[in-house]
C-alpha cells in the first residue's frame, strides 16, 4: 500500500482548505493513512509547505504492532490516552487551525479538545475529507478487494449445500462463517443475513432460529473481511416450486440490477445509476417495495462513499468500488435482492462478483 501517496493527497487537500493540520481519530481512516490496524490510536497530520508531517500516538499495548505496521509517521508511545498525547502535540507545535473529523468524532472528545485547546487552537470541523480519498481505490486496494470478493463468492456453494427445509437460518449462516474462517477470512463484513420464507421481506433479516420453510425465497446477504478489506454480495434462491408471482418478482429485480450495472460509467452521477433500476421496478409495479438505495462504496468499511441513491449527484470515478443491489420486499410474498460488487474503470465497469444470477431452486 502506498501510504506516503495517501498522506500527500490529504496534505494537499488540507492546504487547499487553508487548514494547518488534522487530527484523525476514526480507526479506518488511520489504517488508510498509515497502516495501523489496532483498536486505539490518534494520528496528527501537519500539512506543511515542505510536505506532510505525521505523528501517531498510542499506548504501550501496541508498541510492537505500531512499530511493525505504521508507515510514514513518527510513533509516540505513552502512558496517557492517545488523544491527550495528540493534544499536547498540537499545543507544542503551536497549531492555529486544527481540522477534526466532524462526522466521526464523539461529542465527548470534541468537548475535551475544545476545553483543552481553548484560546490557543481553532477547531475546524471537516466532513468526509479522508473518506472522499478512500472512495477511489488504488491498485493494491483493488487487488485485496478482488480476493475478498472471490472468497465470499466461494461460500455461496457452502450455503446451497446447507439449505434444506427444517434447517435453521443460523445453522446455514454458521456453516458459511465457519468455512470463511477456514479459508482465511478475518471475520464477516457484517452479521450474515439468511432470511427465508416471509422473513425474506425483511431487507436486513439477520439469520434467526427460524426453520427454512418448504417453499419460498431465501435471501443470502453476506461478505468477508480479508486483509482488512470487505466484500458484500447477495443472492436470492428458492426452496420448492416457483410460483408465477415469485418468478415475476425475481425477473424484475434481475432486470433492474442489470440495468443499473450497465449505467455504471465514469462521469455518471450516482443518482442516475439508482434511477435506471428504480424505473424498471416502478414500471413493473414494485416501485413502492424498493425501500432502500441502490448501493454504496465498499473498502476498509462495508459502507463507504459514494452512496448510490435517489438525488445523489456525486460522479463516478475510475477506481471506485460499489455495490449494485436493488430489491423488492412484499410482506405477504417475501423478498428478492441481487447484489454484485462493481469496479468503475476508465472505459466503463467490471463486475467483480462471479456468481450466477440465474434463479436457483432447491
């Protein structure tokens, strides 16, 4: 990972905003900027005209880990909290304007900084500056994401082998998660969704003790974290004979998903991608049953920029990795969702998820 290039890009963005330095407390942003994967630390980046200067503060629990992982930053280990040490660093450097992560910093930390730095340093809330950098993946990140996507895709067959009427949803999820860890995953990207029968009408129907019925849809939505990077995919399968209404639901979602994928091009507004699939579902009479956005960015976190939703104007850029996941949810019939991860390329897009979208019946 080219951490120095990331640090330089952030320093340029800060100088453009006339901000001397930034305090980074959100752990995924810290990992992105310097490589640290522990659970406690604060990063101070000064955007000087001669280049970025970074100091990473943490405690003695992470002495060896910080030495092994942190790149491009001086490491300071101390007996105080990371934030307290970083605040002392701000005062020592006589920083006049300090950027803070407006969308990530808890109120308690903001109050502490305001009180400690009062009259010496002006706090400047910054919304999403590092997150905007993270939205465009570099080649190393794309390689890691590809590997994570392929590992997740390999679990689909595990799920199919585990599904049968009477088996609990948690049993299916447990088998998938067990195989994921055996294959090298750090953990799942989020709580595995196995929603069967009428529960498939729950967009976020986490695996429950409910038994899989003899007939109906099953939504499988899951992902893994591999080498720090998340994956996310959804497939909907069917147990028992497929009714004409269920077939129509499935075909409509697949058509909408393919249309949205086709719209993924550099320079296209994310709201337009959402609109392509949404129009198809509206025309089919399912518009009111598509109750969430079309997708989101994926990387070090499962939900990143951009957000593919109605009215969003951010434009797609080569290097973005997004999900395309339209769905419909009818309380009396169940639900369908199909989700792929898609890379925005110079010439268009590449679907990273290799799994079939044909309706599988079990």
